[in-house]
C-alpha cells in the first residue's frame, strides 16, 4: 500500500498562507512585468495614434499605410482627400489608413 505524505500545513498554522503566497509570487511578478513591458507601451502608442488621426487638418502632409505621400485638401468625417504628385491627382482615403503626419511649418 502506498501512503502519501502530507505536504501542506494545517489551515490553522500561519505558514499556510505564506506558502501559498510564495508559490503565487512568480506568477504575479510575471504578469506585472508583462504589463509594464508589453501592454502599457502599446496602449500609449494607440492613444497617440488616435490623437494624431483626430487632429488631421487640411494642409497636412501625410503618409498612408500603403506608402503614398500627399497633402490633405479636404476632410469630411472619416474620409480624407489628398493630392499626390506633380499632376495633383486627388485620392480618397479613410482616416484609419493614415500612418504618419508631417505638419507644415508656419512662418
């Protein structure tokens, strides 16, 4: 017959809670590290991107996610019209398709 030794302390002893906390500490530490290294910076980046997209105005030079560079000539809700190239070809894009904005320097 196989008898298993008791590996936990009785609930009445103070060592029971500390043993549980000591075994959970690495998991809690891992979650905290993941939050500060991965989740928090991504949320900050998403917030900055939302602010950038909300502040687009006529005259801004933009780059789309497809790599097209142009100047905004019209803004209507979430639709942007941009001019591209020397022929001033007009293209229409959704606001979410903008990757980067370069504001012209005011004199």
